[in-house]
C-alpha cells in the first residue's frame, strides 16, 4: 500500500493506493489492449472494405494477404468477423476489468495465433522479399506472444480492488492575537 499526504490549505488530504498485483494488472491490460486494438482495427477493415484489406494489408505499402493467393470475398469477410469477435471479447474483459475474461480471451488468441504463426513461418509467398517476410513472421508471432502474456500475467483475483476514497483532515483555524 502507498500512502501520500498533500497539504490543502485547510489541512491535509491522505490517499492510499493498494498495490495488490498492480504490475500484473498493468501488464495484462496493456497486452490485452494491444490485442483488442488489433482485433477491432483489422476486423473492421476486413469486414467493411474486404477488397482494400486484401490488396493492402497491413498497410504502409506492404501487401501480405494479396501475395498469398487470389481474392475471396467470403474468406476476407470471415477473417474480419473473426478478428472483430476477438476484439469484442477483449473490450468486454477491459470494460468489466475481469482477469478471468481476459485469460479466456488470451487463450482464444493463442488457439488462433499459434497455427497462424506456423502457417506464415512455413509459407513464404514468392512475391514477398526476405525483409518483408521477416516482418510478416514477426507480426504473426506477436499475436501468440501477447496472448501468452495475458494468460500468464492475469492475476488470480478476478477484479482489481478499488482505491479507497481520500481522507480529508482539517486542522482547526489558528487565531492571531
């Protein structure tokens, strides 16, 4: 527990911060936030603009999906829906601040991320250079790495304890005589 005391002019304000698994919560929410952002951004892009997603994913002049086969509207839409689903799970875990939901979301990302990484590591499209391929494999590896971090770092305690309200201690007024 951390205690801080600040002068207020009329007295002092005392705040207590609980340190119960604070680092584990921070690591969990950071990794889950990155996975959630990935799910929502890729999901919306692939669902709303499947052809643009296919031609230009991940952006910045790279085209990892188009180099791996012909466009399939159904497949692109399904990939987008899948990513949106995981994004929604992450949003739910972050909204409810529940480590069990976060851990289950991480397990889902692991189940997807490991075969996804294996596929990309084992299948280098002919149209992609070595540097671009290395970036693709690193990006594919980040999903199961972040997912494993969420699963392992999430505290056993399901919800993060709330900080106690600050206490205000007023000093009696001083009289000048």
